C-alpha cells in the first residue's frame, strides 16, 4: 500500500480524492493547509504528494519549491482548477500537473506513474545513473 498526501483547502476535493484513491488501494492522508507542510511530510513519509496550487493560506508553487529543497526525490503532482499555471517556471519542478476534474482517471494515472518512477529510483543503480523516465506506454 502506498501512502499519498493530499494538500487541498477544499474539503469536498480532499474527501473525493481520498475516497477514490483509497479505492485504488492507497493509504490517503489529507490536510487542508500548507502550514508546516515540510514538517508534515517528515512525519507522514508519503510516497506521493498531491498539491493544490491555490490554497487559502499558502501558494502551492512556493510550497513546491520548499518541498524540492528538503525532499528533491519526493514525487509531487500539482493539481489545479487552472491550466494557466502549467507553464509557470515554478510549476516545472513538479513531476506532473493535473487539471481538477470529476473524472480522476488522469490523476490516478499520474499517481501510478509517480509510484512506478519511485520504485525505479529506489532500485540499486549499477551504472551510477538515476533513471527518472516516466513509464513507457509503448507495447
């Protein structure tokens, strides 16, 4: 079971994501605020963070930079109702970007990709090169 941290200030979004991702077999922890997020990550130890960009108390893009400073290998999926942030320079530090929707198939796919990438980076690297490629969709 993978541990996923959802950071979103909207209760219905947190509940929806928690329910859907738990149905996929994940342990989901939700928080409504970005306050002390790095400390929360330290205590929760998630494999993936799903981070809203527009939080009431914080800027998700600034939080992303803070996460990268302390946890550069932690998979972060930015999730926003706005497509306009996708190409912000700060947003480029995220592993994936997902537009909020009532259909969570894209989010679920990105979560699985992030988890697969995590398992690849945790494997012993005999050639000294860290592989961060997304899983191939080729058959």
